């Protein structure tokens, strides 16, 4: 009887555990790789889908080295506005922007080997951000911790190396990074969980329906295309392709590469929710004006076209500074390659041969410029009009336009041709017969 009773008790306990989340729905959303605006768009889509489908809980599985501050801020705001209970489950690392995202969740669980912290803000070139940006980021980290009742000193130490916490391996000058046991100790994690099944048991959702929301291929591609490292590469290839195409006969591989790069740039930014069709329209208009400039050569259309293209790129960016840097890199690369092409190829090939005037008026074609008539030197004639200093004189019954050496010579005076330079015939007054 005791064995039967014990068996029934175990059965009832097991049944209770497996039925804790029965009839409920849990959405699992990955927060992986670099934090950028493509991730923001993905999380907006998946959380909206979870809410629309009546999710009872959302689990964010975090494994990220960090990323953009603006993207992290948007994701943090998204989590703060969630009315659905949610949990951050750190499976490996939650550094920098990743730690900020985790702190905005209702609760945090970590795997045994996971870490959270190391959240100093740096620029895209690897240097430390200015004091204003650092101060704003520290305040954001502190606010995220306080919003869920966590001691803000540890969030501050993660982002501010001046905070001294040597007992956790973060003496002054070092950013704080917490392991799972340390995070539990300071109240930054509710527990150490080894897998998703254990986490669902801990959340009393073991019997719930689990819906995994992974990025679509288009979203993954968009996240790659909007990466801060990829953007200047795309813009450089686009500008280089179009420049090289000017030196190529017809429309070939360089032009196709340039157009494809531009298409990929805007495709990624549209999918990520950063660009609208108005930016594409402005880009097409700008390129059209630049091309028109080659035929009109007004200067005005070209300037408007360049401004339109740059504006369309800026409109597609979440970070004006980053986009300006990307455009600058592409511009420098384009200028260097243009100089190389001009010096090696010149203007003899491709598009330029159609827009640059090639006709010449050579003597072989019957064109003759002004001829220097050396045979006239020494001839003596008589002025028909006063020379002041230019006028007309007759030499061997031929009327010629002549000039003096600077002095005045009246009409009906004997003059001698002393120099000819093209159409310019210089004469001198003869004062006596001996000068002839």
C-alpha cells in the first residue's frame, strides 16, 4: 500500500509539473549576433506577432557581443512597453548593448557558462565615445536596472570603468562582467538554468505550447546588409562600379555591380524599416540629374543630383554620423580610382568618347589657320588710310591690313613691311629712297 501511495504521489507530482503551463503559449525569440537596426525590426515583428496570437510569456534567448546604442535603446523601449510577461535567458554572452537589453526584461536567467556586462560604449573606429555619449549610456544602463528593481551600482559598473568593485573583478579602470552565480548573488539573475526545458519548468510553463520565432532569410540578409561594416563596402562598390562603367564600352559588369550594390543597400534598409520609397525616388532623381549633367554641362543639375543622392542615403540611415563616414569612405575610394583610370586610360574610351568633342580642324582635312606670309617681308607699298596704328596699305596691287610699330603714319605714305606674325603685318615709314 505504501508503494502504491508513493507511486500515486509521484504520478500526481509529475502530472502537476507537466500541466503547469497547459493551455498556455510561450514565444521564444532569439537575440543573437550584433545588435543593429535589423534586429530591432525583427523584434518588433516577432513581439507584435506574439501579442496578436495571445502569447502568455515571451522568452528572449540572448547571445550577443553588443552593437549599436541606438538599436539597443529602441529594443529596450520595446521591452519596457511589453505587457506580456517576459524573460531574458542568457545562453552565452550579453555584453554591451546585449546587457542593456537583458536588464529591460522582467527577469533574467543564465546558463552556467554565460556572462553579462562589459558595457562600455565605444565608437565605430574602436575609440572611446565622448563624455556626453558615455554619460547618456551609463544613465540608460542605470535606468534599465532600476526599472526592474535591481541595484543600479552594478549596471553603472558595467558601463563606467571608474566604479570600483574589486570583489567582482572590476577594480577601478575595468568594466564589470558578471558570471551566473555572481549575477544571482547581486540580484541581476533569478537563477542558473542549463536548458530551455529547465527554464520552462522554473517559469511553471512546462506544459505550454512553445513557438520559436526565428528570423526569416530576408531579415537575416537585411541584418547583414545594414551592418556598419558592410554599408561603406556597398557604397564603395556602387560608386566604383558606376565610375568604371563610364570607361567601359556599353553597359557591362562594372555597371551591373554598381546597380546591384545600390539595390542591396536600399533593400536591406527597407526590410530593416530604416528607408522608405521616398528615399529610392530621391536617389533615382539624383542619378538622373547627374547623368543629364554630362549632356547639358550646366553645373547646376549636377550639384542638385549629388545633393539628392546624399540626402537619400542620409534618409535611409539610423545614424547620420555613421552614414557620413560611409559616404566619405566611398568618396575617397572613388576619387582615387578615378584618378588612376584617368591617368591610365584617359578619356578615349567608354561613355566619355560620346560626350567629348573629338572633331578637329587639321590641315589634312582642308582647314587652314592664319598663315604667316613671310614672302611679304621687304615689300614696299603705299598707305591708303592713316595708320593709327592700324589701317590699309597697297603692296603690288594687293590691299592688306597692316599695323605700325606704334607710331602714326598718314595716308599716301610710303611704307615697308618689316615683320609678319600670322595675320599681323607690321610696317615702317620710309623717309627716303635709301631705306628701300
